[in-house]
């Protein structure tokens, strides 16, 4: 029955998932910083470092999720959430 164990119960799988999820959270946060302060060299550098991670062989060892796909999705998520928030603020001023 040990072979039927859920992969999520594997401590190495949990660690790999935690690493990827932390990188996703960090990338979301830094994309927001870049959006609000496009001239921030530190934020841009951090975003580029995280993109490098999502394109790395180490990342590919941690997950099967395509890194390029993830980068695009997160960038789009931030674009949409920020524009939606901006629209809500404009409509609440009326």
C-alpha cells in the first residue's frame, strides 16, 4: 500500500511545491512594485532573477508547470488586477 501514497504526502514533493509557491508569491509582489515604480532598478533586477529561476533546470526539476507559461500568467494577472482595482477606485469616486 505504500506505493499508493499520495505524492502530496511525500516530504520532498511538499518542499518542491513550497519553493515554487514562494517564488510565485515573490514574483507577484515584485511585479506590483515594478508596476507602481517602473524606474526601480532593484525591483526590476529581482523580477529578472525570479524569471531566471522559472526558466532554470532546477525549476524544471521541482515542477512540471511550464516556467514561461507561469511568467505570462502572473504578468497578466497583475495587469488585470491592477486595472480592475483602478476601475473600482474610479467608479467609487462617482
